[in-house]
C-alpha cells in the first residue's frame, strides 16, 4: 500500500516529536512513511525522497526539524504537494526553527504548526486528506470531539476537587449543565459566492491589503473564493453565521493582526483545514506567534507574515490533490515557467 503521508525528520533526535505525529496517524488509520534526512548534511537524500515520494503518490509531507530548520523548505522546493512544517525546540525556545519554517518565499509555502506540535501536524495532514476521503473526515470529527470532551471532563476531574473556603463548586456545575446546540442563522451580508472553495476572512479593514493578495492569486489560479471582513471578537454572531453559511467550502483562510483572532475562531467552528496569515499592525508588531502556536487538536496552517500569496498557493496545493488542471498550473508556477 502506498502511504498517503511522508514524515521526514531532520535528525534522529527529533523522534519524540515524530512519535506525536505517528500516534495521531495510527489512531486515524492513515498509512504513512517515516524517514530521516538532513537538509544540510544529506540534501541529495532529501531531494530523492521527496521527488520519488511525490511520483509514488504521497499526498502530504510533514517536515520535522529544529535549529536552522530548513528541512520543510527543502521539501517544498521539490514537490507541488502540501508541506507541513513542525519546528522543534532545541535552543532559543524553538523560535529559530519556527522562523526558518514559516517565513518561506513565494511560491513555496510551508504550512507551519506550533513548536513541538507533531500531533497538530498530523491532524492538519488528516484534515487535508479528509477533503477527499469521507472515512478520514469522520475520524477527524471524532478526534475533535475527544479533545472537546477532555476539556469538559476537566471540570469534574480538577475543578470539583478543589475545596477552598470561598469556592462555590455547585454553581452552574458543568456536569449538569445543558449544552444547547445553537441553530446558526444564515449570514445576511452581501457579495457571497456560495460556490467558493476557499473562504477568506479578514479581521480588520487595515489587513485588507493582505486579503487582496490572497484573492488576486486565487483568481489567477482559477480557484473560486469569497472574502469578508469580520472580527470574531467584535462580531461573534456574524462570524459564526458566515462560517456556517460557507460550510461547503474546503479551506478557510484567517488573516489576523492585533486581537482579531480570526484563525483561532475558525478552528473551533470547522474541521476543514484553516490557513493563518499573521499580519503587522500599524505599530509594526506582527502576530505570528499568536497565529501558529495553537493548542493540541486545533492546528492552524500558518504561512509567513503578510504573505497572502503563499496562503493562496498552499490552498492550490491542497485543492490540486484531485484537480489535474490546477496541478499542472502549480507545477508550472513552482518551476517558474509562468509568473502569477
């Protein structure tokens, strides 16, 4: 059986992070391959693994590396398939590996997840595969429910056991709390493309310049999309209604600066892949860390700061898995035979 996912480690010392990925893939029953190859010490081995793996039918690559973590980028150089980067904390809290993985030039995106989050890398891979495999999608939904129940059960396992003089544990006890399913109303905004495969949500009007870069590149890749400016913090009901209205879309892109929290809001509302584009605000501060470092179970495929074009290319790589016309276009783009 040809595996669907290939995990490549930059060093054998990264095996503990790879085990997090393998545990998820085993649980979801997704065939995978595990290899060790260094972008700096064995570049030819990396190239051959990626080229031959792509030709053999690998659909998603996961690159796990620390320090100057150029491995995910080296993988992206040789394939038109989605590449997920998992930076590893070796020194300086893993920030060297994070920046090496996420800040990729156009048109070679790496869908970077949080530092040491091998589990989220595998979940993101499953979300991508789940777009084309209903059984995988169902298993992703079940896994997401497990993470949800773990949080809920923590109230009984942790909170209820606290016996401080002034804590009132019987007030709104979660074990007995009725959780009503919200019936989402339809979004009443304008200019909705109900046939959109990609949904772009911009958290602030000042980030629209990055949103337009995504939109223009998707247009050139001939990918139908829709874009709205909605902040889940200021307009939570409107945000949920829009996501519900666009539930048939395959990919969501959240564009974040300040505390707009778009990508973080999206992962709670959909099992589809969520791509995060961190932006700089008017003070020059960027929101990379608050976009990429998500907790277990809710990965955000983060691209570089302000790099809307790479978010569009990553969307194309995901959608080209069953679209030969788009695949051919991406191959030409990556080989610099066309300029988009």
